[in-house]
C-alpha cells in the first residue's frame, strides 16, 4: 500500500472540511457546483480504462449477483428507507423527500472507487451500473408519488444531460483511448489515472461542500436529524449484505461488490435532480448535501471492514 492509499481517509475528510471552509467565498460557491461533474468524469474515465470491456458481457451472466443487488436496491431499500424516514423525520416533508431521494438512488460513480479499495470485482460492479441508472430514473418519480401522494415533476432533460456528461462521455472516451493506444501506453495511462482517482474523488467532494456549504451551515440541525436514520441504514445493510452473501455462497469479490453497490448512494446526481425538480425547496437539497458528509467516511470504513472479513478467511473460501 503506497502513501496515498494510506492517507485516503485523511484526503477525503480534508476535502469535506476545506470545502465547507471555502463555502463562504462567493466566487467559489457560485462556480464549484459546475466542476462536480468534471471531476467525477475524470475519475470514471480512469476507472473505465482499467475495466476490460470484453469481460463485461460475462458479468451480466451472473444472474445471482444481479438479481440480489436489484432486489436490495429497488425493493428492500425503498421500503426500509421510507420506514426509517417516517420514524425519524416525520413532520418535515422536505427533509423526508431529500432523504428518500438519497436512499433510492444507487451510486453510479464513486462506488467503483470504494469497490476497488475493498478488492471487489470491479467488472461485475460496473456491469450493474446501467441497470441501476435506468431503474432509478424510472422508479424515482413512481416511488415519490406512491409514498408522498403528490405529483413531483422531474426535469428529465437535465437528468439525461447529467448522465451523458458523467457516465457516457468518460466511458466512450476510455474505449476510444484503448483503441488508439498500444498495450504499453494503455497500461501506463491506466496506472497514472488509477493513482489520481482518489484526488479526483476528493476534488468532487470539495466542490459539493463548497457549493452548498452556506445552505448547510444555515440548517445545522438537519445534520442531527438525518444522522440516525442514515447510520441505521448503512449498518443494517452492511450486516445484511454479509449474511446474504454467506447464504447464497458468494465469493469474497462478489460480496465486496454487492456491499458497495447496495450501500453507496448517488448524492451528486440526486442533488442535481432536486435542484432542478424542486425549486424553492432548499431543505431537500440540504438532505442530499448532508448525505456525503456521513456516507463517504462510512464507505471507507466499510471497505476496510470488507477487507478484514476477506483476510480473516472465516466467511469466504
């Protein structure tokens, strides 16, 4: 493990703190929001360079992994999330909607970084990404109407634009790079960008908190309100993923991939949807800003927990 890998938690935590400290600098607050997608795009470009495209089709053949992941993300999680929200956030509909949007949107970017940290199956995790994208787009408005008895409109053009920028462009760019470069240059490029991924992730985190920090400081009580249900959500799902993986005889890489796929949430995308779909409802955005503040440290801790489980040899062969 190199020095950067050892300092990963400190780098991520520092990005959060520095982003909050600089949120009162108006020029940064007004412009960093637009840089979130840029850094996520660069991060994913490096990840896509590492994933052999010709092996992706084999991941789709893992019906057991795909079905388990989808059932957790789109059946168990919405029901469990709404139960937790109703239990702890009752009386504040905007905070509840923000929490629910966070819970219902599986991550489509930085979960791959944490999968890599946990030594999960990166190709398998990538194979589930397009399914998660499509289903969250389709099911999010349906669940919002179902649970909140209101017609919550969404800007699908903005959503499509965000997905094009963050997912399609880096993926296509990575494949073009692979076609252009010879094997030696391709490996060098992949190694270089692999070392830069944590920095791109941290820059994206800095931008999230720098652009929304003022709103966060004005509603500090929301941190306390959201902390308990989010901690319960991550804790219960972490334990459930381990027990399920044992019961259905997953390998360790499959278990690590399942854990990160079902824990990581799509905070930046959900925030972009909320800002465009719910103008004038700042507390919805607050819930989505607070999400990464709790989620990112937990994902790092869980990735180390997964490695500990894998190294112990007690649960997986």
